C-alpha cells in the first residue's frame, strides 16, 4: 500500500468522512487570486503532485467524500483543473464550493474561515447520500493558518499545508482536533 492509500486509511480509521481541501496554495502551489486569466491547462502544471496522488486515493475510497472549498469565484476553472489533473478519477464526485453565489449561507454557522463552504457541502451530502456528517467527521486541508484554526475551534480536524511534504502529517495523525 502506498503512502497516500495509508493516509486515506488513517483518515477513515479516525472517523473522517469528508476531506475539504482549499484550492489556491494548497492543491495548487500558487495563488490565482480568484482571477486566473490563462487556460486551465496552464494551471494544471501548478497542481502539487502530492495532491494528485492523495486526491486520487481519496476518490477511490467508498468511505470518504471529497470537497474543494475555495474563496475563488472561478468554480468552473477549478472543476476543469481537477478533471485534467485527475484524468483517471471520477471528479464529478468532488463537491466544489467557491464564492460564485451558487449556494446559500447558513445562519447558525460562523462566517469566518471556510465554515460556510463546508456546511454547504455537508448539507448536500447528507441530503443526497443519507449519511450523517458531524464536524468531528471533517478534515480541512488549507494553507491559511486562520482557516485551520477556525476549523479546529469548530471541532473539525485540520492540517495547514505549507509545502509539498505537509500531507505526510496524515501518516501519523498529528492533524486531529484532540491533538491541538
């Protein structure tokens, strides 16, 4: 079993059901500022190889849901990049929430961090798949320290992505909220 499959197994054994991943400076090694003017093909070259491997493993699991939660309004671009970066995966299984006005906010959910985005995904998954997902069943992977801290305060697991090796922390479970 490769290390990315072990990461997925660790997440599942820790009770994680939803992996929520930021796009800019997390899946990508650059920040588009929500205003990418070039092709999706050019942006695919900026996808971190570790995320190609990790997302591929996560999508092959029947026990994990995957979402991209981003402040970018360029949701169709995000979808195109994922389709091209993960050609052997069913990327239609990835829920994407960006700041494009296509989903509604929730009154009782904090507006800071990615909490609104994540709650929208949870609500959709629960309705569509009839599965219960609580905050303790969610992990956020994000470059922004504030987003990570907000997720942890909301009882979610979270891992700050600083570089291409950050995902390796999923091998030893240092991301859990109980460890914070």
